[in-house]
C-alpha cells in the first residue's frame, strides 16, 4: 500500500507488478500528459509523449523529477488502467488518445 505521499502506478500488462512513486511526481507528469494527449480519434504516438511532457516542465521540475521518459511511461500506463487514456487498436506504433468525458443531459 502506498503512503499518503506516494502513488501506486499500475500497468495494463497482466502479471506485471505496480510501482510506487511520489505523489507530486505523479501529479506533475499526469497533468502534463493530459494536457498533451488529444481527444482526437487519431490520438498520438506514445513515443512522442515524453518530449511533450518536457515542454510542460520547468528546468527545476525536470531536474527534480529525474528520468522524464520513465516517469512519463509509468504515469501513462496508470492513466490507461484508470480509464483516462485509451490505447488505439491497430498495427504500427502504439497510439493513445484521451477518453472523452461522458455525455451529460
């Protein structure tokens, strides 16, 4: 179980163990991912996301975070499990899109 300052990040891959990261790192990277990934049907290639996340971080945040690529992948996988991101089916490079919010009214 993660403590109050830690987040459990799951993966959609069966048999893989979740990892725990600092909550501030999760919050920072999650916000940058959600700001970068479009809600369009075409989505974005997963390998493009770390560069986009870097654009949302100050140099101090990037330095304090550590490996932007590793944290981006870890948080992206948790966002997929949580239903906030969706893997697009098809061949070729992995693409993801943001889930559209449910229609109201």
